[in-house]
C-alpha cells in the first residue's frame, strides 16, 4: 500500500513515552500513516529488555528512534511535530506545554499520565493493576467469596493508549477547523479504566446499588462461563428469543413459555443451572457452540492464546500478520481491528536505539 494513501501520511508524531500507554498510541497513529519519532533516553525504553524485546518490537514497529538526554533536542523535535505523545514526569509535561503556549505552536500535545494533569493524585505513580483497582474494575472481577482478580494482559494501558490516539486525531481536526494551538489533551490511565466499565457507576448513581463481583451476570442468566466435557464456553443468553431457543435445546421447552422465568431468569438461576450444567458437561465445546449458533444463541469457546492464533476465522480474515524482529527472526502479531483503505497493519520492524539520530538531530526539523 502506498504511504501517501494512508490517512495520516503527512503527519509527524513525536513520542516521548516508554513502556505501554504512549507507545500503543504511537503505534495506532503509525498504522494510519503518521511518521512517529520515538525519542528515548540514551539507555533506551526499558521495554526493549523485557520478554526478549518482542513486546517492544510490536508496540514500536515502524517508528524512528532518536536517543538523546538533551531536553533541547526534545523541544526542537516538538517544533516540527503535529502531535506530541508525552508520558514524561508531570513537571516536564507542564513546562513544555507552557513553553509551547508562549510560541502559539499548532501542535496537539497529548499528556498520557496515571492520574491526569490536575487533581490531588496528579504526579503520582501507577500501573494498570493499580488503576484497575482504583477504578473499580478489579472490584467486579472474580468470585464474590474470594479476593478480587486482575484482568489478564495490559488492558488498562491499552485503553489509555486508545484514548490518546483518538484525542490526537480529534486535536488535528480541531486545529484544521481554526482553533489556535497548542492544544492540550489530558489522558488519565485511571479514567480510561473507569470509562470502560461505566455501567457499574451508573447502577450506583441511578439504581442506588453497588455491583459486586459474581460468576453470574448482574441482570440476566445464563450470561457467564460454563464448563463442558472438554473445556469452557461463554453463553450470553440475553434476549427472550435466545432464552426460548436454549430452553428447547436443553430439554426444558416449558421454561420458554413460563412468564415468571422468562421475565426474571436471574431469580431462577440455581434452578436453571441444575438443568443446564449437567447438559453442558455431556457435550464437547465444539458441539455446544455449533448447536447454540444454529439456534442463534450467542455462544463461543474460551480459547487459549495458541488456539486464538490458529483459529480458522482469523486465518480467513488474515488478521494476524508476521512482523520481522530487529536482527533475526520474526513474530506473529495482531493486525489492526480497523480495516480501511487508509489504514495499514504492514509496518516496518521496530528501530534500534538511536538508529535515526543522524537524520533528525543532524538537520533542521
């Protein structure tokens, strides 16, 4: 795909961010065609040395690395950028924004921090697990008789990175519409977590009840994970027609006609499980999924990472792509969920530390 056909082909992004949040935002912008300059310290992003560098390679594919410890270099690079993804310490972010404001630069300055630029917790440290705890997400995960659970992977960090990318593009549109720069975009990791599980907050505000973690859904049933003969499935029986079809499937057609059960399945969850769970354990996962989908009942297998990689659906859609690693080797990585003529998953390998110093520090920017 020609670079000039991508949405942000003429946009330059400065990224002063390490680890996950800012680099994920930069990767998303790079997949839209932006030139992303990753400014690192002389010691480099710490993620370069984690898990053989594969996560770094994924998050920083297609970027250009500039290694410098000189704050003046960062300021000069910012003057030639359209977007600045900034996850440095809070005092540095604020000082840079004030300097840019005095120059009235047409720049979108995106601050990605744990707790935001302002407020009692501004400037404090946190990671995704801390934000998940403080944002109420962890409170909802796990069995009610046990301690709360963390989510798998780095979901909070990627959520914050997604908001940073959206804020970047929105800022560009605001500049194009005539709003004077620099524009400050404030992205908080904590608020990104809260925004993705807002239903619990609305339940407390509007219904006066605090959701508690449970293996069952808070409104409907069955709407959770169940064990089958050789694994687990996720069932999402939400609509009355879903319930009617499931009742017939498990040999309880009368339940589909009982208005008390139809309208209040959660109150009859124990009774439902007494019939449903033994039926599920008699059948392999593949058969359960097939039978449910034939009756338009939302159902899917709980897959391991290797099963996801080898799934025929992803293979048909060519979702996973092969990415070269710096030096030798290659890895399979997820492509972009955003499929459009102006976006691409085909990015060059991640850069070596300081690989592009001569280009960007040796010439006017």
